[in-house]
C-alpha cells in the first residue's frame, strides 16, 4: 500500500514538472568485501551515485584500487577508528568530549589526509561522524581542518559548515538488527517528500556490511522505483554542494 502511495506521489510530482533530489550514503567501508561488491553492483546497475563513508584507520590501497574504476562513487571521512570513547550508559560516540579536543582533531586531520591521498579525485571533504554524533566544539573546528561539509542524520540545522544529512535509515538498529520493513520505509520516505519546509535533498542511509535479505531487497526496490523516475534525481554529494570537489 505504501509503495503504491509513494509511486502515486512521485507520478504526481512528475506531472507537475517537479522533481526531488536524493542521495545515497553508505557507512563503514574499510576494504573490498562481497557485501561491498553487492552494493557497488546494485548502484552501478541503476546508475545511482553513491557516497561511501570510509573508516580511515584500517583502510588502504586495496579499497582505493577497487574504487578507481567507479565513476559515481565518492569517498567521505568516517571518523578515524570508529571506536567509542563514551562511558556507558552514554550512547556510543567517537567524536565527543571524552578525550582532549586536540587529540580528536589530530585524528580527523589524519583521516582527511589519508583518504585524500588514497582516493584523489574520488575524495570529498565531508565528515560523517560515526553513530552520526559529534560534539559542537569539534564541528566548529572542522573548517580549519579542511572539511567543507558535515553529514549526520535528521533534518539539517545551522552549523559552522554546510550540512548534507541522511534522513531515511533502512536498518532497524534497536530491534532485529536487520532491514526495516519496506512498508514503513516507503511511508517514511513519503513523509520526507511531503515535509515542510522541503528538504533540499533526501539522504538514504545504508550499511552494506550488515544488510540482511530484507535490507538488500528494499534497496533494490527503491532504486528500481526511483532511479529512472522523471520526478527523482539521484545526485552526487559533490553536485549538491557547490565548491565541494577539491
Ligand atoms: Zn559507522
């Protein structure tokens, strides 16, 4: 039912000559894996661009070599180590105030430089904080490290640098730790399409390493529905934010 309502809404937008911008962010890549191949294959089949949030500490040449031929894949900085330094029961956080600010900033700077060197033209100066959490004092320092864009989860808010967020998370992190039911995802996407004020671009968030069959099936269905729909434009992060390519 929700899928039909979503399709109807998109058809209606197209009839009015309107469109919506979408972008796809996938987190936690470190090296080539069968799951990454599945993601890259799916995106390529539908000609949908993709931003991979790569964890810098352990990544290396093998991922960079694999992505060389992928013309539609951007690489963003996903923290440094993806380790949490918060004290339970506080929520997991790498980029909080649990450590001295200069230690955190040195790691982020190292991550920026490492991924830029590895990925060259595929690199975008975007920070994706692990668990989508970052302390305001760290955000304020990001432009000084070379970052030009921040991406977390939820509606964008004013910050020291532009935000390009994700809004639709296909995973159920609290319940089954698998993909969320397609019906509720379609309904939520429809809500984002109808939201006022409008979202500049709707970000879809995926985590290829932990996708189950439900998650893969939803992503396949979403791209099949939207990739060639006249009301949908899947965009690269670098094209949504002027001056992002470095
Ligand atoms: Zn992550």
